[in-house]
C-alpha cells in the first residue's frame, strides 16, 4: 500500500468522494472522538469548511494555533479541506485533550464517509 508521503504528493481532488455510509436525516455522519478524559461528538456534512465547536467558531474556541492545526489535520492529510462543514460538542479534559478528541472524531467521520479514499486520516 501507499504510505502517507505518497498520498500527500497527489493533487487535491475537485469533488467530495462518494459517501459509502448511512447519513442521518440532515445528511451528516456522526462519530465520537476521545483523548485522555475529553470526549467529542462530531458531525460532518458537505459544505464550505465551516468548523463549529460548542456553538462557537473553531478559531474562537481553540485559541492556540497548535490546537487549530490539530483539529484540522485530518482534512489536510486527506486533502478534503473546504469540502466539509464540522459541527461538534466537546467536554472534559483540557484544551489539548479536547483538540485531540475533536481530531479523532473528525478522522473517524472521514473514514466512515469513504473508507477507500479517506483511510489515511
């Protein structure tokens, strides 16, 4: 199989891969992410890249750049940035644990969306 470096060299896709999972009534995929004592409930759906955490913009919720980079990493690795909107709630733990939990949930959502093409997240 291809490793992560090989995948990063591929051009950015022009459309969202086909969804192979069951969507809820609002057209979303749900996954739970956990890290340390933090738990995140994450929904993703086709959109423009809007990222909402606990009803706040991700930029307002995660003050540190490291945490912002961490929660968006699955989109960077799969080159899906700007194709999905994220809505999540997260509780427990500190900021780093919460960022890791959100990242875990986003990764699981992307994998659920299309395991064949979005497996690396």
